C-alpha cells in the first residue's frame, strides 16, 4: 500500500513524467491571466464594516487618498518662502492641474507659455522595463479608462489653489487664493508666509510651522495611481535646484510602491532561492543529474499552486506573492530527505529499484506526516479573518501536498529514466574513497553530547524557556506600512523629513454624528423662552416679560414644536408691535428720508406729520439730536443710531433665536462647536497627534477676518477668533465659507446639513500603536468631557484601517496557531500511536516558537504582519525534524535492542538527512535577507532561525528527553538502563 | 435670366450684410436683454443647490436691481431663508470696466463688511452660480466671435483677453434670436473639455420683457447643480438709488421685506 504510488511510478516512469508535464502545462496555461493587487486595504474583506464605513466617510465628505509632495528648503534664510521656490511650487501646481492625454495618448502637462510638455515615465533601465511588461505595470498610466486625469484637480491642495481670507484696504475683506500669483519680491513671499501661518487650517498642514517646508496634497482618483503620480512629480521636479528638496510620501504611495517593489522582489527572490538550493544540493550530492529531481519537484509544485491561484481568479496579493518563496524550500525537503537516504544506502543494495523501495518503505510514514503537519500549519491560516492570508495558506498547503505527491512519484520515475546504475556505483566509489565528511563527525559529536549530558541540555532548555516567556510578555503588536521599506528607502527618508516639519503625514478621520436625541418638543421651546426672556430682553420690560410667559402658557396646545413656534412668533409679534412698533415705523420712515437738504428743521416738520405715536417718539428723538449740527446723511445716521439704542431686539428675535438653538443641526450649535474646539485642544496635547483640523478652525478664522476692525486693538480683534455666540451667527459665517473661491471645501469637514463633522487628524507616525493610542485618548476624552449633546464618534482613514486589520491579524494568527497546535499534536499521537511520543514530537517546536517570539519581544522587534504570518506555519515546518527523528529512533531502538545503541546510529544517516533538510530550507530562505523590503527580510531571517533552532532542539532536546523517558518510551527495563550506565 | 439673378443678388447683398449683426452687436443685445431690462427690476429667487449625491440645500432671497449712469448697475440681495441666515444682505455696485463695490451684512453679528474687489468668478453663497452670473460679465473682457447661426439662434464664442484672470479658456453662448436672451453658456477648460454649463430653462415675458424665470448652473466636474427659480418679477417699479446704500443693509427696504 505504502509503495503503491512509488511502485507504479517505477513501473511506468515515462507515463508519470508525461502526466506531470501535462498537468504542469495546464496550470502554467493560467499564468497569462494573472492579475496583481497590491492594496493592503484588501487585507480586509470588501464587506468588512470598518472598510464600508471608511468608504462612506470618504464619499460623505468627498475625501480622497492623497499623494503628499513635500518641498523643503533648509538653505534659504526665508526657508521655503523665497521667490524662486514659491515660483517653482506654483509652476508644479499648474503643471499637475494641466495633466492631460494628448491626441496620440501621450502624457502631457502644460508649460507656462501654454505649449504641451510631453512626458514619458518609462524607466530607463531595461530590467525595470522588462519587469513592467511582466507585471503589466504601465508607468504612463495616469488616466482613467475614460481619459480623466488621475489627479482630481479641483480638490488639489497647494498654496496656489487654496482659499485665503485676508484684510485689504479700507477695512475690507479680501477673498483670494493663498498664493494668487507667485511672488516677485521678498516682501510678497513673506506675505504669503504670514497669511498661511495665520490660518489654522494651513499651518502645520500646508506649510510647516518652521517655514521651511510646504506640502502639496494631490488627491488621486484611485490608490493604484499613486506610484505613477509620484514618478510624475519626480519627473517634473527633476530640474529643480538642490536647495529645494522634494519628498514624496503618504500611505497610498507607500502602499502602492510596496506593491510595485513586491513584484520585483518576487521576480528576484524566487529564482535566487532556487539558485541557493541548487548550489547547496550540489555541495551535498555533487551531481547535477541527481539534484535536478528535487528542483523539478519545487518548480512544478510552485507552478501548480500559482496556476491554481490564478486559475481560480484570485489576484496575486502581497501575501500570495510569497507563495513561491515559501513553497520552494519546503517542497524540496522531502525529496532531499529521500535522495539523501537513497544515496547513503545504495551501497547496501546496489540496485536503484530495490534501494528506492527500501527508502520509501521506511520514509513513507514520516514523509506523509511531515507533509500533513506542514499542510495543517498553512491550512490553519484559512481560519484567519483575512482573505489574502487565507488564500495564501490554502495555496501553500496545496503546493505542499503536490510536492509530497511528486516526491512519491516524480522522483522515483525520474531516477528510473535519467539515472543509470553505473553513475550510482561510480558515486559510491568516490564516496568510499573520501573520508567521513565534517558534517558527519560533527553530528556524531552532537550525539554523544546529547546522550551523556542530557541533564545539562534539559537545564539549558528550561532557562531558554523562562527567558523566552519574559520576552513574549514584552511583545509589542505594531505595524506601519511605511516601515516595510528599509530605512534608506526614498519613502522612509521623505516620511522622516516631512514628519519632522509638519503635523504629520498620516491621516485618520474622526467623524462625529448626532447620537440618539429626543426631538425638541413644544414644551422645550416654551421653557427655553421663559428662561431666556429675562436675560435677553431689556430690563424695563420686566412686566411684559412676565405676561408674555403667562400668555405662552395659555396658547392652544399643539402637537409639535414647528406649530408652536408659529403661535409663539405671532404672540411675540403682538408684543413687539406694542412695545416697538412705533419705534420701528419711525426708523423705517427716517431711513427712507431724502438726505438732500435735510436739517433739523425739515426733519421736525416731516416727523410731526407722522401718526401720533410716532410723532411723540419723534419729539424725543429731536431733543436728543439738538446741538449735534448734523445735516443730510449724517443727520439720518445719528437719528437711526439713537433709535437703535432704544429699539432693542424684541420678542420675535427672542423666539427665533431660541427656536434656532433648539432645532439647529448639531454643528451649527455654538456649544457643540466649542466642545469640538476643546477636543482639538486635547488632541494637540497628545504627543502622537501632530495636528487636527475641523470646520471649527475654518469658522473661527472666518469669524475673525469678518469681524476684524482696523480701529480695534489686536487683543480685541483676537477675541473674535472664536466660535460665534448664536446659531444664526455661526450659520451666517458658515454661509460665507460655503461661497469661497474654491467651492465646497468646507464640506470636507462638515456635511452640507451640518449634522455630521469630520476631524482630520494628522499623526506623526503611521505606527498602529500610535493610532491605537489616539483612539484610546479620544475615548477617554469623551468620558471625561461628555459632549453637550449626544454624539457618536467613529474612525476612518487608511491609518485607522491598518489598525483594524492588524488587530484581526493578531487575533486570527493566535487562533490559527492554537488550532494547528492541537491538530498537529493529534496527528503525532496517531502517527506514533503513543501520547508520550506525540508530546515529545511537539516539544522541539514549542521550544522553537517560544524562543523565536521571546527573541522578538526581547530585541524589541514589532509583532507585525510578516511575524504574525510566520507563527502558524512555524509549527508545521519545525515538527518535521522531530517526526523523522522519533520515527527513526524507534525503528533503530527496535532493531538494535537498546536506546544507547540506537542513539549512536541516530547521529549517522538519519541525523545527516535531517541536517541536510534543515540546511536546505534555511539556505533556501536566505535570498530574502538581501531583499529591499523589510517584511521579506523578516520572513527570511525568522524562517532561517526557526529552522536552525528547531534543528538544534531536535538533535539535542529529543535525545536528552528520550534518555530521560527511555523506560516509558521504549519499555526498556531497569537492567538495560543500568547496564548502559555501567 | 441668369444674369438678372446675379444682378438681383448683387443689389441685395449690402442689405443682407446689414441685416446680419456682428458678434459684438449680438452680445451687446443679449447683455441688454439679460441684465438691463427696464429701468429697474425686482424678483424673488428660490435657489436649490443639488450636491453630487442628490442632497439639496434651499435658499430664498429677493433681488433689487437698478440701472444707473452709463452701463453701471446696483444690486441689493436680501436673504429670507433658511431662517438662520434671514436678513443677511449683499449690496453690489457694478462698475462696467472697473472693479465692483461690494458690501455684506451679517445681522446675527451686527456686522457690515466691505468685500475687497477680487475674483468675480467665485461661488455665489455656495451655489454653482458665480457672482458674475448674477451681475453679468463685462463685454469688454472677451473677444466675441459668431461661430454659427441657425434659424433661431446665434452661437457666439468668447475668448478672454486676459486668459490668466479666468479659469476657462473660452466659452460659447447660444443666443435666442427672438428674445435676444442667452439661453445656454458652455465653458471649456484649457484642454478644451466642457466643464461648466449655465442655461435658461424657462422664459416668460413679463411687462414686455422676455425674462428667464428658471436658470440652471452645473459644475460638471464636481457633479453639482443649482437651480434658480424666479417669481414675483417686476420691472420699472421706481426704485430709489438711496436704497442701494449701506444704511439699508441694517434696515432692509420695504421692497424686500414686504
């Protein structure tokens, strides 16, 4: 039964080879259909609540993903605010705005003179170009299918196209762009600086507070444009002087660049791994013909696995791009093991068919089980809630299964057809001639040591475990896509520079919306009116206020506030008519007077002609005007000013104001806006937050500029830099902001109905732990400072999304680690038909995993995506050595009758096979160590370490434990044990 | 016979040429019809601003207009709704060939503020109309060219003399021959793409003046749209120039409060 597959393959080797070739062609056929997806957002399912919410927020507030272009100048005394740099920034802005496709499909921007500048962003290096073709990356893709520019011009943020409110001549207010024209003098350049610094929305966002840098925010239609847009900016700024440094960053660029470089990585790492494995096998076996078999197994299983993935219609994502590099070293492991034994034992049989039967005979079970455990380890990733990880896990599992099948069939078939008995005999002769290899001697030394010093080994293991547990307790869960690049990468450098100058380039959106609030009732309005009247109406109307309050009570009962306010307004009108009617009529008559030839005398005549009530008031007015000497317009103004003092605000105004206060949308209510202001102040104190922006900032700035008066002191003017006091005042200032030069920019911060607000929070770092910190701080603020009205808050933005999928990843991985541990343990118990051996098999890997994670905790490496992915598969991989070791140990103990004798034998061929296996896998992953992308390095380093540690743990710990438990494990008697000791 | 025919044509030619007005004449006539009807005028406007997602905002205001010396005009805009901006007012003195004077009154802040001359192509109270659409664009700012003539319309292409002062590279206006009213204006960006449209949806004749009573402005890039519906349109009501002064910002004239 065990030998059926192998037997069949040796009987019909050519048929097997042909079959494998045919299937490989079918899977290889799928490759041209490949689609790439390098969006980390897809780590979350498209229907994931937070992702759906993120897109709702983007839609609601018209938010886009930004490519952030920073320009810094540390050489000029005025920093960035010098004529030359500002001119270049203006030119760049206009070029970007003019991005278009020419009639023949070329990328073009417009020069200042109106002519087209054609750009070709195709990289110069042929290698890069080749990769672009292979990965279907068009470097000139800067337009949507219908020819729209990748940039959303009207939403671009640059000094040349953002609104600015400022004071102009005669106390007037000027509305223009911050940099309406590029400056021609130093004074003009510095004026732009001062204007920018005076606007809380721009300071720390658009311009650095130190004046040395400016950030342009380029909104892109889709994140997948970001890499090309970054290249476009590089091309357009290539001729800039060295003093102006251009830095391009932002999560979309980082993520998209990662995607592009990941493909490059994939194209280089996989062949390199192949090469490394080839070289290593060559050192082991010295015959190309022999080592072709394992390499074929590796290649074919990668083709099948990737072909399946592509054929099933999955995109190649960051995770699945690693399939090849994971699969190759694992896939060769079994065949290396098999060939290793095959060549080492050939001399015993002198016949390849017989040798193969023998080798497969005793390797069948351990190979099946090592494959099964590896499959279980990868397949357990399917239990994580992260689609790309699930797909990765399942396809690697499939590839491992294929590798096992090929080892059982392809390798024997290949040996039958391509390796002659003669060459094997020659190999044997060489072998006999040579001395025992260094590896053999080393391993035999290991064997003696682990058998005699088992107590020391167990002691050391305990110590390692304790230290590891300490390390594990220090593990910090954190990730940051920008840190996926090495520290010397352009993106990392840009990120560092910009986050030093600015409030931060990592964006999160904190949205606020009304919570459950009981709709205001007629009774609420009545109560508000009764309470507010004595404060807001003149003192001398004390009695009227009392009767008004009483009259309100007597109004016919109506169901809702809208009906009640009409009644109240009618009532108030009658009071106003009685108290103010004559004043108002008088004022209206005066305002219409013809100023020509108007003096006190003619005024008196006109007033006396009015109805009695007004005439009486007119006489009071005339008394006050005596002696002013004013005539014409001045006289009218003087008269109106006196009436203003008398007239007061009236009852209708009171009703309107209270009604507005009760029914106004949440973000027109002064109390709510001031609370947001307080929240922003708290955020500003948060060391992690660089800056936050909200509609309140815009409101305060506009309120200040509108109310600014030259004849007021700076301090008095500064008092107007605040949220106005009433709903109407807020609404009227907001209305001005709605009608700016750049329409609707306000609505990035508040919805058009003013019911929901969006705080743009900029973080100094994209580290998830900082984002999590801000989330906690805001929650704490809500508890300590309950908002004046019920408010619900939620987070969106790429920085926040990363936190969410990280969290899912960590939990998912923990679960998959736990479940695969249990599954593998059960497998071991079944395989060895012994709970003791089952547990023994799990021990080396337990030590390995503990050691690796302890190490991560101790050296302060963040537990990030690649580390998380490693955890589950470590298990499946590192149990392999233990399986082989225990299986052979049991066989040998049975054959030789004592564990001591078996232990010596164990460190000959079996240990060599295990060691070759460990080396192959470790070496196979080493090309990753030189990768330019950090996650690949991490994976390479840790996998190599895992192999090394579990190899050591197997070779030292298992013999030591077997020695300790030999009675239980092998049923050896006390005498046997004594005998050995003696 | 043929010869006579040619002779007939030759005789008639100068007459035909005279009958076809030049582009400048057409736009002058259209400008007159659209912005200068009567000595003065007044209307209530119901403005609906549609956002890209179908949400709407409503504003209601009254406009007073007075033709003064030369081509100059004065406008008074008084807000009635929404209730939180009630009594807010704008005053504009339009000076043809020069900068306009503009004042703003915010009653809730008891604030009168002069607005410095600047870009007239900025959104009017957050709508898709520009200030310039409300008060008219100076004819002298563009070069006008008659592109096409149909049985009932002229198509005029307008190219700015100072291209840097505006966001469009050119715009074209269809002018209705019967009423002389511009019925559609389309604005093109520097790449020659249409991005903005203003059109007259409904025209009624009031006191003998063909009047646009429903106008639409569309921002094709942002996907937003604003509809202005005019009612209670009246001409030659005898408005006094005195109403168009700062004094009447604080105390709105009876013409708009009634």
